[in-house]
């Protein structure tokens, strides 16, 4: 006889990481570890062979602890045990113990001895019969048991079973349903059917059963719609998109067509794919908060070239159903395939309203995404994902074709017919007279007109009266309090009408010339159709506002007209930007409340549209929710239709690359269509994005990750694939605040690093690739190990400056660089002999036992000078002849290279020297320029040699050497470079003068 143990779930456990060991007799098995869950779900089945009904099913719940496991076993500490006798299961009808909650018994020792160890949900069933048993007593195999003993033991077994039954009585209905959902064995349907009729249900069970099953599919959807607490649509799964299509059908009807019980579409699809044994359970509405609608679908998938026919179980659950938006999550398990217990395939169906057709028909957009959820680690992960991807693509190819036979599809050309949409909007434009009639037809205007007409008629009917009181000719004052009040009311009303009229005129003048199809030039043309807005926030006591919209893109601004006294404005206007050389990345949208031409407008909400995260179909008809306190409290949103076109085709891209070549300083060629297509698919970019360059590099986080850095017209993207673990992210050029270069270090393995710092709050989608986030909330990305760091750095910085900076900023930077270069030349000319000794510091001073003439041979240009300089580490040493430049002053040029012992860079040196004769000796000034070393353009080194006669001995001389470093550019390494140069030159001068002394 076999015993099937179904370990479903647990609740109220005192730990988060747990698993269950199942033991029947001497046979043992265990579930997987469920991490970070106090209410874990295992949903696993175990089969054991039993030979005696006296045996027990022992369930031991353990806490999994990393690092404490033995060599052959799993780590863990016992939480508690549950023991279920096999005879108690045999006493149940059909020998099936329905899913029942058992309290986990406390252990006798350990840290959980005084804690509540929660409960575990288990179902057990028996199949087959014991050997050597009689028909009268099938549960007791021993032949020496008499009938009285058997009856007594049978009575005892029944009493024990009754106690268990009483403890689970009120949970039976829910347990039966849970068994339907989680059971995986081939006899599940039969088991569930028998378990539903087992026992005598109580009144409470009948009530629960009625609440869960006495609803049709449509009624259950209606209940979910009434209780849907503004749940948002879930994001697409990370594996990719299998289907993204728009059908001419209502979203509700498409949902019924796909997921209704006994759907004809599902049957036809199964026949088309060769799927057999398709069984669909009824949808079950779980009375939770919010309610959950679920069902289980089982089938046998057709055999393929690599895999035999296998049984598949789908767990389908509604995540959202509000009548227009539907989200259905499907979890598919195929335990019979290789490594089938290590993973499950997850699908997400999203049904939402699509754009309306020109004929006014409704449409529905269907998006199906997928991913593979691995429960266990396996080296076959990449192969499993690849096989699942190919199988799903083949399956949903049939899915789309079959669905297209029932509903007409809309392609992007139909949806983004720019001319048709613009023509329809122009026909809907209201004239100024219509707007004026709508604005002025109110109680204030009508009452004011009536009052003015009434007063004018009164004046015409009355005769002029003689002056009374303080009146005089031409001045008629009110003669009573009633007249005074009437005059005040009329004045206030007229003032209000005047304000309304002036406000209307100002609002119409605010429209300006931003509307209509007026784009000029060749390049990227952005056209925006502003349709309407809903629930626009109001600041006035009337509850209405005067909204208008400001669009900003690539530094240019366009403004809509003002809609007066409304919270649901209808614009139906078209705004078009002039052609742009660079493709736009972001469109900023902000709604303001109009208060007059000279008053500061109040923002009612704002939004940002990223063109790289939306397809042309999305942009062709979209509702955007506004951000901001006022907008979010009122749930304001705008209806836009956006069209981004390149009216010059490939020529625009070529012109853009030509422009970038001047900035980068190297040739940039267009990539092949296949290369561009691969790049777009890699980062899920629109088809108008084109690749400029890419570099192999490593991303520095805790450990370097080798990958590739991609540069396009609008983004910087990084991609790496390390043994199937993919790292992928991108951010916009506009998100970058600064780019820094770090010199080589031991940590960077001798490679310079490029640090990209994003603006605060930007690029949060790429946070997983950032090395750190500073105190200001800015993300920092470190890239290193470039094949050619200078080429990569120059390209990235040039593209960033061109893309992210405004034209005025770029012009200012260029001007500063020009001024800096000119300043550098002036400094080089002026540093020779112009520095005072007070500006210089001494680095060498010595009394040399040689005459001045012998020491000056070091600057004579002869054989001795070359011999000394070559021995001191100078290669290819050469010096020009001294030239007389002014009285008493001579000048020459010197050049050489350092060998690797002096400088690891082996840099080149050019020197300009001047010598001046003094009364006591000579003064030699030189300016040294270093080349082919880091920061070569940042500084120059000036040395001054003072050679004088010694006062103590006429055959000796005194030599003092001074140094001054002239900084041409600022750098944070200034102090370090100064210290290094000073120490190295001090030692070098000491070696040179020792050689002079030795060779003299």
C-alpha cells in the first residue's frame, strides 16, 4: 500500500527560512527550503510504501540556517513535529484525509521550546491494499487477532479519527478547495470529487461552500470589480514579451473569450498544438481582502523532438479586474521534464483598453510576458531558459494566429495615422465666439445685464430732479440707504463682468503662435496632440481652475491655450516643435493655473515622458497621470497623442554622426542594421535609436564585472552575461551630472577609471549597477579596464557635453578652454627668468671642490655634458648652441627621454635654458616641459641654478638650485604631483653633481 503525503503550506512559524522532513517508517524525504517567509508554501507531494497501519507519518518542521550544515545533510534546527497515524487516514471515507491544519508540537529541547511553532496544512491519501489481509479486516494484517480485539481496536481507531475530524470540522470546505488548487497527482480530480462528499458537512460548511462556489464567472468578476481597491496593473515580467497586440474588441469581451470556463478558444488552441487531456476546474472566488479569483488547469503537452509528452499544471489567478483592466497571473509547473522540480514558468496576461478607431469602435491591448522562476540552483539554468523561451515563442505563435481569426488586429500604421488624427482634431476646434458664449453664459453675466438694462430704463422714465442736500448741477447723490445699496451692488457686478472680460481676452492672447503644423527644417519633428484633461486641481473657492499646459523638449518650450473655469478641459489642440538635430529623450509636461500675463502662474501638476520607454503605439494614444501634491490628491491626468518623426531619414543620422566626429576627434560610422537591431532588442529600445560606439570594459561594484558599454544618441548602456546571470541597465545622457577620470591604482589593477555621476533622483532604474550612492543621493558608476582608455574617455565626455549641456553652456566651456589655452602659452613665454627667488624654494645646496669653469661644462654642450647626462639616465640627449638674445644673456633648447629606471612612463622632456653672467659667477634658468605622462598639460617646472665662487677656497664653488612649479590647470592631485617632482629632482640633482665632481 502506498501513502501519498501532500505538504501544502504553514502559517505562524516563528522563523522565516524553513523546510519540512517527512518520515514514514524508515523512509525519509524533505521539501525545498522556502526563504524569507513566515507563511511558506511548499505544495510538494511525497509517496511512501507502508506495510503496517500502525506506522505514523511524522512531519518535522526545521529552521534552515546557512553555515551550520554538515557534510552530508542540510542545516537546520527543529521547530516541532506532527505525528499522524496511518490508521486514522484509513478510517476516512475513500481513505483520503482532506487538507487539514495541524498544530506543530513544541520540541523537547532547543531555543524554540517555549515558542508557538505555528500550524502546517497537510493532506494524506492511501492507495492500494496491504498484503496478506482478509476481506473482513483489511487494515490489520496479523492473523492472530481475534474478532473482539479487532472490533475494540477498530472502535478505538474510529474514536481517534473522530477527534481529529472534530478539530478540523469548520475548515473542511476551504480545505477541499485548497486541495483542488495545490494537488498535483494524477488522481487529484478523483480525490477532490470524493473528498467533497466525505463526512457530514455542518451548517457552517454549507455556508462557506455557498460563498465560494455559488457564483458564475461573470458574477465573480463583478464582485472583484466592486471590491478592486485601486490596484495598479503589475509590471511586465523580466523574461520578455511574447505577445503585444491590439484587437478590435472590448477588453471585457476579450477577457471572457480567453478565460471563461469551457472556452472554445482554449479547446481549439489545444487541438492545434496537439495538447490532450485538457481539464479546467471552475473559477473559485476566495473571500479575502482583496478577493482572489483562481482556478487550476491540467493538460498533457504534446511530445517534441527532445522531450516526451508531459503533464502540465497551470495555476491561474486574477490580480486585477475592474471591468476595463485585467491582469491574470499563470504559474505553469511541469515536474516530469528534466529538472522540472527546479523551476516553474510564469506568465502574465494584461488586457487593457486600446486606442479608439476612427469609426469609434473600442479596442483592447493584450500584453503577455514571461519569466522562469527557479526554486533551486542548477547549472542548467541557461539551457532551461533558452528551451523555455523557444517553446513559448512557438506556442504563442499559434496563439496569435488563432486569436487573429476571431478579432481584427490594429497595426501601428492604423494607430499612428498622424494626418487623420490631426485632421479630426482641427475639425473639433471651437471658434472664439463659441468659447465666449460658453464662458459668459452664467448667472453673474445675466444678472449684471438685467440690472444695467433695468437702471437704464429707469433713467429714461424718470425726469430730472432738482438738486437736494449736498447735490449740485451734474452730481446726483443717493437720496436713501436703499439707493446706496443698489448702487454698490451694480458697481460690484459691473466690476466682476469687466474682470471676466479682461481675463478672457488675456487668456486668448496667451495662446500666441504655438499651435498648428508649423515645424520647419529637417530632422526630428515632435508633434503633440493635446486632447483633454480630467480632474485638474483647483485653487479657487469656486472649485474651478483656468488650466493651460507647457511642453518642454530639448530646451524648447511650447504653450497651449487657456481653458477657463473648468476642471475637465477639452483642448483638441496640436503643438509642433521645429526640427531638432538630436533625437529627443524626454518631454516635460506641466499644467499651470492662469492668473494673468504678469502674475506668477501656479503649477497644478507635472509629468515626464521618456521616449525610450514607450513604443510609437503607446505614444500614439496615452493617458499620463500628473505628479505633485495637488495633482495626486485630485488624481489629475492628461490625454495626449505624440508623434516623433524623422523627416530626413538616414541623412539626419549621418549629419548627426558628422557633427559628433568633430567633437570626438575620430571617425564615426553608421552601424549595420543587424547590429542596431540587436542593440535595440538588448535594451528594449524603440527602432529609431541608433548605436554610435561600444567599448569592452568592466563595471566596478563589489567585484569587477566584465561586459560592454554601449553609447547611442540618447543613452549610455551596459550589458554583461556571466554564466547566464545577465546584468543590464541604461541611463540618459541628460541624467549625467559629472564625469571624472581617476588615475591608475592598485585597486583598479593599474587601469584608469571613468566615474559617471548622475543627478540626484535620476537613473534609479539602473541603481543595481551603481557602485555607490553619495550623501546627496547621486548614483556613481565606475568603469575600468578599457582597451583604449583615452579613446573611450574622449568619446564619452564629448557625447555627454554635446547631449546634456545647453548650447549656452557648451559655448561657455569652449570659450573657457580657449582662454585657458591662450593663458598657457603666455605663461610658457613669461616664466623664463621672471620668477623672483621669493616665489621659489631651494631643493639643492652644496659646496663643490671644483672651479666654476669646470662646473659650467655641465651647461657647455660638449662631450662632458653628454657623458654626465647619459649616465644620469637621459636617453637621446641633444642640446642646441647657445644664442645671444640680449646683452649678457644666452639661450638654448635641450631635449631627451628618461629611461624606465627614472620614470615608468619613459616620458620625453623639452627644456628652454637661459644663462646670465653675474659678478660672482653664473645664473642658469630653465623651464622644463614633460610629455607623454599623466597630467602633462597641467604644469611646467622651473629650475634656477645659482653658481658662485666660494668665499673660503678659490678652487671651489657654491651651487644652489631653486624650484618652482607653474600650474596651468587646476587638479586635486596638485599637492601629490608637487611632492613627487620635488623629491625626485632633488635626488637627481644630487646624483648629477656627484658625477660632475667625480669626472672633474
